[in-house]
């Protein structure tokens, strides 16, 4: 187990951070999670009820500015940004490999 915990996001939230927390845990785009909850609520599904239950059940995540090595979370966002920069030709393959290696040690 990697020590990650599903929590409500304190840095990526619109209402309570439920969708942001789910997105961070599963390394997804939070907009997709938010759309899924809205669609589930609009089609008569459990979207709103599930959101409220998760709001109550999930603990708050670490506050903004907490270093990644203290949160136990993988810095996937930084790797994704580096991969995008590599795809645009802004950094070399060696630099991308070095970024991945540096972040793996965090």
C-alpha cells in the first residue's frame, strides 16, 4: 500500500472539495468528476446524496502549502506538466527522465 488516503481537497475545491479529492486520489481531471456528479444528480441518480455523504464521511486533506513529502501523495501533476512540456518540445527526453527521477525521490 502506498499510504495514500482519500480525502477532501483543500486546494482544489468548489463547494466542499469532494470532487477535487476524488480527482487527486485517482489522478483524474476534477472537472470530469464534477460533471459525473452533476449528471448523476440530474438523471435522478444518487449524485447529490452521494456528494453529501462523502462530504460528511471524508476527512479534510492537508492544507495548501503542505510539502508533498509530508502528504504521502505522488506528485503526478508535476510529472504531467513535464510530459506536456516534452510533447511540445520544450524539454529533452533526458530532462524529462531527470524530472521523473527527482520526483520519485520526494
